[in-house]
C-alpha cells in the first residue's frame, strides 16, 4: 500500500514524527481487508496489538510517497506475528514486528478458528 506523507504527519522540520510509522503500518494492515471488501473486525472477534517492535533506518519527509509491505511470519493458536516494512524509493526506512492477539468482543483471548486462519493466510501470504 502506498501513502503520501502530509504536513500533519511531520514535526516542525518536515520529518515524519516517529509514532506515525505505526499509523502507516496500521493503515496498511486494515487496507488488506478493505481491498477485498472485508473489515478487520471479524465475525467472532478481532485482533489487538500485544507487542510492537520497530527499527528506524532513515527518515521520511513531507511529500514523500511511502510503500508499506506486510509479511506473515508466524500463525499461532491465538495470535500471529506480522512484519511490516516501510520503503521510500526502494530503500527500507522502517521495520515493524507486531504480535496481534485474537480476542472476543468482550476482550477475552480466544483461539483463532480455522476459517480465520485461512483468511489470514490468504491476506498476508
């Protein structure tokens, strides 16, 4: 997914504020669902961030076009691990690893059912 860096994404020097890389990755994860006519809120529950690790390699600036790519690393019983990469002109500038836990609408952890596992494999592989 591509995203343009707008003024609201930057600090006073026109450099993307560090937390906005998380927002860009969140949009890319959601867009994977929306592009297929789906929503990230599933029939039996939804995913929430359990752990996030990010590495910054370079800065994006006002007006840049960024490409966000997502890769499924591991699908577990009640969570999955996703790596996301942010590129500017084919150069990786940010890398995120996120563990997303599957929970009920009441907020309780639950196992990922077979239908949802199939969906995740089709979306992120």
